[in-house]
C-alpha cells in the first residue's frame, strides 16, 4: 500500500529514494527514512507540530516506561479486536513509542505492516531512524496521503483528526483505538494551576461513521522522584507554560505525584 500525492491525489511510486506521481510531483526520502508529504502551503507555520524540546522531553519520558501501562493495554485491545489486521496506521505517532510496541505485538502472530503519520518533522527524524520496520511520513491528520479503505487498524493517541478523514482511510469493519484524557487525568497538577480545577469530560466519544465497541478507563497513580523524569514530564506537557518557576522547582525537589486516567475506546467502522 503506497502513498497518494498530497498535491494531485494520484498514487506515488518509489524509485530509489524518491516518491513521484504521474504528474511528476516528487518527494525525496530523508536520510533517516521518512518522507515529507506535507506541502508548504499546508504547513501553517515554519515547523509545525511539537518543537524539538517537547519532542526530546516526551521521548525520554516515554522511554523510561512511565506510560507503558497504556501501551500494553492498547496492544491487548488490538489483539482482541483486530488480531488479523494486515495494515495499520498510527495517527499522530510522534517519536514512535506506541507505534513500535504495537508493531512488535501484532507482527508476532501475523504479517502486520504499520505506517506512522505525524506533522512534526523533528519527531519523525527520531522515529524513522530508530524503528526501521515502520514507514513514517510527515503529513496532516486532516488530509492524509492515503487512498480510501486502506487500513484494518488505526491508533490515535491524543491526536486531533477529522471524523470523515478517519472513516475515509479505514476499511469497513476496520478498528480504531483511541486514547485521551480521562476525568481525573493529571488532576493534582491542575490543582496547582487553577483556583477551581475542572475534571476532563467523562462522556464516551462519538465519531461519525464508527460504532463504539468498548470503552474503559485505565487509572493509576504516577510517582516520579528522579529530577530528570519530572523535568521531562513537565516539559512535554502544556503544564510547563502554566506553572511558575517556583512551582516547577518545588516539584523537582520534592517529587511529583499525580493521577493517570486514560480513556481508551475501541470503534468499528460501519
């Protein structure tokens, strides 16, 4: 399954290290292996997506395994609902943490091929260099460079997208697994920032063109004592901008405890 040209929507073919269409729009693979399929006119900024600092912080934090419980649960649900999937897509894949663990999980019992899509070139430089079994592309989740009815399984962890675009690229009866913030997610930090902190919305999601098959909340208490882990956690989230320097310094010195509450949902395309 190849890409579509983001300019004219014709299929792209790979010759050596260049993807091109019949209209001769050409997209070179980066030395790390990913291909940039985000046209300049669709960027919106010079370097869209998370910046290098946020990417580095998230990469270091995730690699320490602090969110492995979420990854493990996603993989279990994928094996339950999409065990026979052949083609998968991780939407907003970032540095590839959830992508590569899903790829390893499903490829042990099936011929499973995964693609990763993200708008951040910085993130995909790292992902593509490290996880060679996955094909990564820089592209927008709002206009994905894939043909209709491509994927048996899609993963979306904290990534914005369009309902109609999700439905377009997934096969009928294909599975979509999403993860987002549950009601109490990071509530202890919100108490530091806001006078009247509000919980996240707890209702089940509705995605046009999909049927909700399963919904659960994965809850735990995260305890961070290592200074670098705390710094990375704060720097990968919007909390870094909202906490004062004094508050951040105090958390680094005293340790950080806060709730993890992931809302995980499984949908089937109808």
